[in-house]
C-alpha cells in the first residue's frame, strides 16, 4: 500500500543536497506533507541529528541542529533507522508505526515495507540505502503526478527513481 494512492521514490547519494530536491518538488506542486525521507544512519544529516545538542553546545552548532530539526518537522515524515523519526502526516504515522509487523526485517527495511514496498524490494532498497544515503518518497494522488515526480527526482540526481507500481512490476518480472 502506498501512503496516499500511488507513490514515487528516488535513491540519492550522500552528497546530494536534499533541500534542492525538495525545492524542485515544491516548485512542481508537491507539498512537504506528501514527502517522506529515509536517511541512512551514516548520512551526514543523520549524523548531525544524532549528535544534536541544543544545550551545552556551541551557539552555531545549536542553531544548525535546531534548523535541521525544524526543517524535518515540515515533512510528512523523516525516518533515520536507529536514530529517530519525525512524523507530521497521519497517513505516514499510520503506515510507518501502526501497521508494522515484520520482526525479521531490519528497521530500515520495515520502514520501506510500511511505505508500500514488497518485502523483497524493501530488503534490496534497504541495502542500497546503507550505501547510497537517502531515499526521497513522494505520495501522489494519481499516476500522472507520480510520473512527474519520477522525472523530477531523476533530474535532481537520483541514482534510481520509480513508482511503487513500477518497482512491483519489475520485481514480478524477475
């Protein structure tokens, strides 16, 4: 099940500026609440969140951490397995926390299953996520919007971009 109809996703290396990806999506009419990011715990942004110290830190470090956490709180969800999560959207809350019953899978893969990926696809992408760094997932009300999101994600540097339906079709053909 995708969170809101159909969905598109893009896998990004650690060096891609995620704010630029989000800005491109926003300019095309996608709302922050429809965007979920899943970051590798080794991603530089994840490290910043994990090491965030609002108190007892240098003022510039505290300000950077506070801005990052504030930015994350604008999205439907941001998940950093083993570090933490930010969930604003009821749809993402339901998908990511309530419907999870896959104890044999890693946290990152369980997150992907909650977003609508099959178990095999979640394992494959979960392994990539460790190497690649970040997934940007966009919940779309219709297929045409998902196709538009895929194209935007590709232009923004995604190493892999597809819709959940395309990923499931490719898996069935394999």
